[in-house]
């Protein structure tokens, strides 16, 4: 194989509201849950697809949130 295979996985939070988290903290919570749920190390991950942050809070879309993660 010329390239490494891609393995995709997803994680979601339990349905509900999370007023104690801002948009960046919510991304951090999901990422932390992903790492523990799928038993991977951060160095095993070489790409992240994340929705634009801030839309639901009305603070505008941060379309480069994946780069911060």
C-alpha cells in the first residue's frame, strides 16, 4: 500500500445542554471522550474534522477550530 489506511471513528456527547462549557471547552470535552472511548493516543491521530465552533452561541463561526484542536 502506498499510503496508510484511514480509520474513521466518531464520538458524541450525551443529549442535553452544557451551559457550563464554552464552544472551545465543548470541543475539548468531546476530544477527551474520544481518546478514552476509542483507546487511542493523541499521537495516533493525524487529522480532525470538527464543525465550526461558536455558531450555537451566536458568537460567529470559528471555521478554523480544527487547527486549534
